[in-house]
């Protein structure tokens, strides 16, 4: 996990670049995933795949030739998709081509706008405010040499874990782009890669797809490949972002707000995560949700992640800040969500009247565990042959695994059957 993060973190992962394609390629090889190739400039849904960008040089120098800013030191120093420009310019002119952030004076901000729009083109540098105030000369030399054209491809990875014929399909997605930025993109791709490695070992009921590539465009490229039957089979999607930040876990609900994946996510956060924040649709942070959970497709899509950290979209989002324990923990939360999707069933009781629990070693002492006692009491009454273990758990307030284990025991003793 750490090797892949180290290899790709400080690269210039603009939406369409060798660096971003390399990450897609590496993750796809790890998972033996499929790759969708989208030509730059081509139309997917109503979007145009952005221009391919390659940086040869990006420097700002003083008139004595001293290098003040160098893309080589941090790819955030250039505006994404900056065009070439060479020349001597005044400080005043340069001001129009500098992005700095006074509120976070020691961080290099991230300028991404031109990476997402082919129509707008410009050149520019990003610099920390502390370095910016040191620039007191009247003239500077700009030396930016880049390639920006449509003669290349954007890669999107899709890993499919095939379930049974009657199962549903669930999509998990994260974006690979954002130069030299860690928890906004990259770490989430790695967490989902690990989730899918784990899923591959299992015999699953549902089909799971992991979509990874540039923000927005990967979702568009993936959705564009689906036929009507495939579109209809997708019952939910999860977009992961900001996992590994130094903030509390958080989620955003789908636009529908009351779908099965909303309830399952809320359940796992309440019972497993415990200390968290929850938001409405796209309120935590907006990524590709509008593609999945938007016009036409309208697949309920939940965002899984953490609260937006103070160093969001800047050089502060770096390797040192990654909470690696959280990457492991979050992987487990995601597998917990999948566990409910995989194992839930409707129990049909085969006995009448209250069950003599002690005969089957299922008795819970009221004094020792009053909550457990009440939950088992209610669970039996709620098991009407139509309500699933998860729905019963939700109605009683108990944790899913507690309820499911109880009914599993009844099935074992032939006191219930699974429907
Ligand atoms: Zn971002």
C-alpha cells in the first residue's frame, strides 16, 4: 500500500497525463482490471475528454537567473494544463498568473480549473504566500514549456467482481487525479483496491465494480459504456474521498436519502464508526455523485470519507499527513457495508409462541444484558416472514450482526428458514 502511494503521490496527475494514466495502469495491473481508453477531445455523455498535458519545464526566475519556483520541486507549482510561455514580464503582469493563499501562508494552493475545461487556457504558477511576499523585484523571467493537445488518451480502470445472476450491482469509485495530493484521491483509490482484493477471495452474491480514473471523466467514461440492462442492474454507488485525513469520518447521503445503501451506511457509522459527521447529498464534498446520482442514471450514491481537512487542495495534503491506520480501518468499514449487502436475508420462523431460548443456548439474562434481552424479544415478534435481518436490526436499534447471528442460530436448529 505504502509503495504505490509513494510511487504516485508526488507526480503531476492532471486529469489527462502520463502520470495519471500510469496510476490507473498500476492499479489495474494489481487487480487485473479492465481499462477504458477515451480519446482526448472525444465526447462522453455531454462532456469532452480534456486535453493531454505534459510538462517539460516550469520555472520562474529573477533577472539574475535564480530559480524562485520550479515545477520539479512540486507539481502543484504550475496551474493544471498551463500553456507554454517564455518571457520577461513585470511583477504587475505576473500577479495575474499567480495563485497564492494568504489564509494558509505556508502551503502551495492547487489551481485545477483549466484541467476541467478545454475552452479556457492560460498559464500560471501557484506559490505559498510566505514565498510570494519575498518576491520584491519589478521584473521576472517566466519559462514554462508544456504540451497541451488532443493526441492522446485518458485511461479509466474498471474492476468487476461478478456475483450471481439474480444479484444487484454496486459501484465503488475514487479519483486518481490531483498532482502531489494525497487524501483527495490517491489514498481512496488504494483503500478501494484493497477492498476489491479482499472481495476477489470471496464468493459474492452481488456484482461489484470499482471505477478509478480522473474526477468526473472516469464516471462519464464508465457510464458511457453501459447498455440498458447494465444500467438498470446498478442499485447503488459509493464515492470515496478524503480517507486518511486528520479529521473525523463522515458520509454524505444519496440524493434519494432513503435508499438501502443510505440505511446501511448510516447503520455502520452509528454502530461501528460511532464518532462521525453526516451530511446531505454532496454536502461533505462534491465529486462524481452528479454523474451516478444525477439526470437519467439517478443511482443512489453515497459519499464515504472524512471531514474536509484544513490543508484541503494544497501542498499540506501530503505523505506525512496520511493516517495509515485509518486507511486500514476504513477498509473494514467498507467491507462491513458490503457484508450487509451480501448476507442479509428474510428469516421465516417455524415455531409458534415465544421460543424457549435456554433450550438452544440463546437465553440472554435480562439483568446482565437488558438491551440484548429486549432486542431478541422484539426481533422474534418482528420476524413476520417479510422483514429482513437488516430491517429488523433497524427497527429494534440493535446492530445487524447481533440480529443476524440470532437468526443464523435459529436456522441452525431448524427453527427458522431463510427466504
Ligand atoms: Zn479535489
